[in-house]
């Protein structure tokens, strides 16, 4: 269920055959194992693995989460086997869960964290964070890109982090999560999945709801689970805006 991107190595570990099928014959050796299944995880052999990469919340597959215990066991097995643990926090990071990163929410320290998207409020930028131990193996000129460190992107990054901190947006994210989960009770939404403002609205009428919301100029995303719509509003979304969403959901529910 993980979705890590469209570049070659990212595709290797992405579970979406629509984009991987044409390249699978040349992928390097890799393995996939069940996300969130702690019993399966305990018996896996990590001795021949170089690294494990995981999305702390699998967004594209329907906002699937794992327990803190699962992440703790994953960290322990990686440490014991001497393989690196990578958290893909492109979607979960930069305050979206009400914490700076999902690793802090689940209280697990990976060796690497990838970040982008919300890192500069939509201005193209990416970042790779790592532990001091991992960083000791990175030598000058090993990492870089043509547009890496661009002044506009870096200014947007600094401004984004300043606003998140100064306007206490992570606390706001937690409040908006609480509001929305309470407001959607007894509606056609059967379950609000996810953490913070990385949410999945589960409903047997998901397809109909998506089309109806679009007609009302409200965008929600689909997922590989036909019953789950993805909702990722900006971190500074107003409660009044979420009230409009809830009202439209209630309106459609009343038409059943």
C-alpha cells in the first residue's frame, strides 16, 4: 500500500502497478511486507536487508495507519539487523499530524526522514534528514541537484516553518481534527480515519459524495480503497470552512 514516487528507486518500492508495471523487469531486488501486521512483522528476517522504507500513514491506499507498537517493533528489528529505517514523511510531516513529524507522534526515531510538499507551502522543495550516525557516511558532493538550495524555495521553507510555529498551527490541527470527527458523527460518513489533518472519510457512498462535493466546489481525493476519500485541508483551515464541508455532507445524507 505504500506510495513513494515516480523516480526509479521510488517506483521500486511503490505499490501501484499503474506506474510500476512497465519497469518491473529492471527493478533491483526488493520485498514488500504487510503494513501494520505485528505478528507478520515479528517473524520476518531482516538480516539481508539494506533498509526499510515506510509511510507512517499510507495515504493513497486509504489512510491506513499502524500502531505505535508496530513501529517500535519495526525499529527494533532494523536496529538488530543493522539495516536503515527510512520514514517517507512527504505527506505526514511538517505539522500535518499535529506534530512536526509522524516519527514524533509514534515516538520512533528513524535513520532517515524524507520531506517535501508542505515543507515550503507548495513551492517545489525536498529535504532529506538523517541521524548523526548516518550523516557520517555522507561525503562532500555525494548529494545534490541542479536546483538544490534555491533561494526562493529556501525562503518559502523558512517562512512556512515560522508561520507554523508563530501561529501555533500544530495545536490548531489537533483542534480541527477533534471538531471534524465530532461533527461527522451520525452522518453518511461511517468512520473518520487518520490523524490530525491527514484524513480519510469512509463511506459506502464515497463515489457519490466525491462528485457531489466537487459540484459544490469542494475538492477531496480518492484512494485505492473505493470507500475512502482523502481529505488534506491546509493546516490553517478555518473551522467555518470545515462547517461548510460538514453541512454539504449532511445535505447529501438527507437525500438518501
